[in-house]
């Protein structure tokens, strides 16, 4: 009798060409339990990854339902990473893409009978909370910071998924809530998102930074994107449900940044920085909004015990290594051959 091997799982990943997406599809493609990975994005990339196929879909378009039905047919799990950060001056555009696009995807998952949905939530979905260890667990309220579009949208989708789970109990829903995610090849994208397309990367070199501002509330957690991708892989393949915080145990503050950059610390009033950022944002000089600045200073510290215990997840990289990779990427500016991560070597 001939024994035919069981085909591996078919996984579909939206937002597959960005910071998290490129790491997630690589992690999935390496796993022997995964038979195929379909990476979806608005624009087809030139990037080639063994075991990954690419296709295009724009979730912001109301007419994408038929295309989604075809793309999700036969999938064992969908990992939803697609997210649009800009334009920060027009939150209606991001709402249509991030919120309405996610609603279309969720309904397509249910219609196609996909048994598992892994959704990229964020620390930004959490309500303001303590900045001290051990941090908040997954039961902390997820109402976001309402003045920041990013947090407002992430929190709204948490409520949507609450209802989705009640309506579709047969679908295993996982919500990932990571801290700040960095890797070398994502640095060009993150520079454009926060500093702007026209700010040269070589101006952001650590040796040109005169000091690190010590701001009240400037305590956050950093995770290497590849470590987050490993948690996504585990969530896809293991029989788990619900939310998972993802972060290293180290909390990054002005002291940690100064040691990493070899810079001195200068105490700066929060109002001074916010006023300067607000003026630059209103002048369209930088894309990062003062509302997001307000949110970052209020984000709670995360306790990732559940991910370690139920997923068996443990980050490989330290927070300092993740930040160092980002800074190296800023200097080199190479990126990857996808529209979001496109970069160039900076001399």
C-alpha cells in the first residue's frame, strides 16, 4: 500500500510585504507543518521567498469581496497584518483601509469557512496604564487613546472581534498585542512613517544625535520583529485562542537609549516637545502626529507571561539588539524589495 503524505496547512497572510509580514511569511514557510503560504498586499513585490506565493488585494475597496472569496478558499488560517499608517492628516483614509478593510476580511474569513484567524492588534489598543513592571496582562481594558487614530482604530477592531467571536464560535480567533517592533530591513519604512520621506536617513545616525530627551512617560517595550513572527507562527499552528501580549522583559527608557547611542540625557518638559512636534506636523514637515506622541507616553508596560506559557514562546533577541538592528538599518537604508520596505544604501 502506498502512503501519501498529508499536505501541509495553507496559510494566507495579509499585509505580507511590510515589517511584520515579511518576517511572518518567512517563519511560516520554514515550518514543515505548512504546505503553502500566500502573501497578500496592495502591490505585488519583487521579493522572492522560497515557499511563498504572492497576490494582490486592496481591502479598502468595497468591491474586493469576490476576490477575497477566491483567495481565502481552502485556507487553514488567515493572519491579518494589513495596516495603513498614513496619511495622518486624513484619518478617514486610514479608517477606510484599516477598519472597514478589516471588517471585509473578517466577513470573508467566516464566509470561506477558514477555521483560524490571527489578527494583529497592538499595545496601542490598550487604555493608558502603569509604566512599571511587571506590567498589565491581557485583561487590561482595550479602549486605546481616543485622540490618536492608530489607537482608536486598533481599539475599535478589538470590539469588532468581540462580536465576531460570539457570532462565529467555530472560528479560532487570536489577537496579538506586541510592543514596538524593529528589524534592520524595516528601518527605511519606519523612517518614512515617523520622520517623513524627505528626511535623509544619514541625518538620523546615532553619532549625530546630541542628546536623548528624558520625558515623563517615555518608557516602552521593544521587540525584534522576527521574534514577533515566531509568536505568530506558533499561534497559527497551536490550538490557542484569545489575546497575547508580546514583549521582552526589558523596558526601554531614556537611560537605556542614551547608553545605546552614547549620548547624554537631558530632561525636557513634555509640553515643549509636544508643541514643537505639533507645529511640525501641522506644517506637514513630519508625518508623526502629536496625538500619537500623547498615546505613546501613556501606553502601559506589558506582561507577556501568557505567550510564554501557552504558546511556548520566548524572544531570542534582546531589546537592545532590536534597537541596534533598527539603527543599523537607518544607516544602511537597504530595506527589501517590497513597496513598504523599499530603501537604498545611504553613504
